């Protein structure tokens, strides 16, 4: 009979193998936990960055020109001049038209989140309506203008009686009102700064932060049509026949961009659009450095110039005029 050979077990070696295996498992588990934490932190940081990213409901230039239109998520939100100036929306191709607010005229439209903010009349009370038109809510029951809404605040200028010119901010529900300045002509915002013409100092250009602090004077000129892009503020100088200037946000490097008398200035992306009062109100366009300045709309008495990604919208306030739109280079003019 063959006997089964007995093979001695090296218990010391076996224990060592088990310990190494456990260590390997622990290392893998630790690495998985570490990777998960890194992924989670990255996602959280990204979410915080998105949450804190500055958003503005319409451009400063459009708001200074009555804010008839704004573009958000491929939808146009606009004042329908063919229906008592009520607030509407439609696709950029002109389809899926829907009325959002009825019963009061809507101007200075701002789109933030799932809401549109606007003033009823010019000046008027501040309302908000959801993008489906299901809720239309009165937020601020007083006459205001220069309505600019960000993802955190509503800013406006009081525009009635003895309080004309006071600059306020509120939260997005029209609550927690704070007075920021007592006497301004107009203002524009850009991220954490407000740029405004200070009527208490000859309407010179000033800036302050969103809390009303760090007030800084930028020039000594009557400044209007205020637009902002990057490190420059653009404005018309009333003390110099409303010629168009730009100045750095720290008050240096003032530069004249045009010898024309410029009204209805609207800066949109890489261009400045304006009514050339020196040429009977025709619309001109130039680059931000003043180059390529030329007429693009050969019609007199154009006002209220609004600009979106794809077209210009403007008004000719005559019996034979009305509201028109055109390509950004002025071609293909048609009734709006």
C-alpha cells in the first residue's frame, strides 16, 4: 500500500503571505476612497464655481435703450409692439411664439434663471414672470428705470418725483432694499462693480462695489451711455459734444474713439453700435478700439438700438417708421 506523503506546512511563510494580501487590500481600498474624495471635491468645486459665476439678465447697452429684447438658451424674450407692448417669447427662427405677461407694457427685460424681470411702463413698477408665463408677480411698487438684474440682485434707479436718481439694490424677490447712491443719472454693472454718473459731482464717472463701498472717481466729465467691457468703461462725454470715449476701470488711459456726436450707444461683444447724431440719426458701428467705424443703417432718426447675437432691433419714431430689425452688419432690414 502506497502511503500519502506528508508535506510539512511552513506556517511562518503562510502567515506572511496573508499579511501581505491584507495590506494590498487595504492599500487598494485606501486608493479607492482617496480617488472618490478627489472626484467629490472636484465636483463640489465645480458646482461652487458655477453657482458663483456672475450672470446678468441683459446687457447694459440694451437696458439703456429700453431693453426690448434679450436672448437666453436660444429663446428670445421681447416686447411685442403689435400687442400692447406685452412680454413675449419665441425661438430665434420666429416660431413657438407665446405671450408671457399681459395687461401691462414690459420694458428693460432681464432673463435670470427661470424668470424674466421687467418694468411695466417707462419708468414703471418691477415685475417678474416665469419663462412659461404662469406667474406674473409685482416685486417693487414704485416707478423705476435702468433695471439691471444679476443672479443675486436687482439694481435700479428711482425715477419718480423727489426721489429721482436714487440707486437701490434688492434681492431677487424685491426685498431687503439697500440705498447705494443718492443722486445718479444712470449706471452699468460688471461683475462686482457698478459704474455710474454722479449727479452730485457734475455727472462725473464713478465706480463702487455692489455693497456701495470702495467709491472711486474715474473722470471729471459729464458721462452718459455707460457700457463696460473687460478693463474699459465706454461713455459719451457731454462736455465734449457727446463724443465717445473709453477709460480703464482704474481711471487711466482715457481715449477718444469717435469725433461723432454719439447717442443710443450699445456695446455688444466686439462692436459698439450707436446713433450718429452728426449724420441725422443713422446707425454706425465700430470696433472697441474705434477702428472700422462706418454707417450700417442708412435710415434717419434711429433710436432705441438693441442688439442680440443675430440681429439689431431699432425704432424710427415717425408716422412712416416703426420697429425694424437687421443683420449685425446692417443688411436685410425688415419690419420687426
